[in-house]
C-alpha cells in the first residue's frame, strides 16, 4: 500500500517503492512506524486480557535449579560473499562470468546453555522449555520494569524434554534453536549440489533448507556493545503434556516457531507465553519455582571475520 502510494492504480507505470518488497522494506522509515502502529494495536488487545494467575503458571514439582551459558556471548560482522551472476543479462555467445560482492553482515559465536531442572515428582514428566531475552535498560539507561521489559522480549528457544525424577541436566546449542533456520542456499550452491547428485546418482537432499520460516542461525543474538550490553535471560518451564498440540515434538523440534508446513502450530499456548499478557505484580511470575531469570552480557567485537 505505502509502496505504491505514488501511483496506486499503475496509471503512470512507475517502478515500485521499497515498501512493496520485504527485501527492501526496511530502507523506508515508514516501515518501522507502520509496524510499531500495528504492534501497539496488538498490545492493547493483549493488555486487555486478564493476567495469568500463580495457579495457571505453576508446574507442580518442577523447579529450575540453575542456568549456565558456557561461552561468552559475542556478536561481530562477517564478510559475506554474495553472487550477482543473476543480476546481469546472459549472452548466448559467452558463458557466465562470476560476479561477486562482499558485504558485512551481523553474526555471533555459537554458544551452549546448560539447564539444571529438578523434578520432585515420583514420575517422569514432559516439560516445555521456553527461553527469552530482553534488554535490561532502555536507550536512556533506565531499567525496564518487568511488565515493560517482557514486551521487548525475543524468543531464543523452545523445545520439549522428558524430566526424570530427581535432578536433570542437559545442554542446548544455539544452532539447535527451534527459532532459527540455516541461511538460504545460493543459486550456485543449488547448481553444485544438483550436479553432484546427478554424477553420483544419489538423491538431492535439501532437507535442512525445507523451511525458510525463521531467523538465520547467525542472527539469534542482538548486536552487543564493546563493554557488554545487559540482557535479562529468562527460562520458563511449563507442563508439556498440556502444551503439545502434535505428536513427535520430543524427537523433532523443527518448525516450532511458526508451526509445521502441512500441520498446525505445535504449541497450545499463545505465542510468547507466559510473557504475552500484562504482569501487574512480577512476584506472581517470578515467585513460581519453574521460572528463573538472570542477567547476561552480550559483547560486540569490531574485528571482521
């Protein structure tokens, strides 16, 4: 709509504006104003709902003992070689000439998070691990309240696990996050993989690129600062037996962020649960044993890779 406002009916055959294509939409400042406007409408609806009670948030017998991030959280800019071979016209009299450009793009180091969860029940239970982050301070260095901070939260991971009676310890890599997907393969990579499959007579396997609904693996962390930017790292464990909407989530965590290609959204709880509703008294949510938060720092290095 905004991308075609100069020629809405195509009368003058003007080229499309940057807002018309998602690849270029963020170049226009109106993009952010429009999305903030829609975001505020959605928040008004969410804030009109009744806050969750302690009874709704509790997972009886389950408590988060500790969270440990085993490596330094560091972001950096990497030099990415981008092929422009499809941006020029082909000639029947000459072959393709490799044309590349190098652009910097944000990335981060891989990190592992260790979770120690106590199950004080006498039986094995299924748990949904919900992991979030939000900045501790706003741009004026004023600390966010819990209710304001949770609206700035980003989902880091969500997965289902079995908890045996007693203490459970497991480590999760950032590359395994259900929120992310691998980078889209380049056209040249697809050609090379196809040729290799034809020569070897094997099947062309592109399973890891099946879904593009997610953020890239390298883009899970927000850009840090040289001295380290403070973030609240939040873990909430809910009852997986009540949350699972489809079978097989313990074995397959693909597409949890947006749902399955030919199925339904795998989580029965609302997107962003339990941070999706307003929190009038943070003690209600921070007081349950299946919730834990800690402050982490995200650093940024200027050295390109």
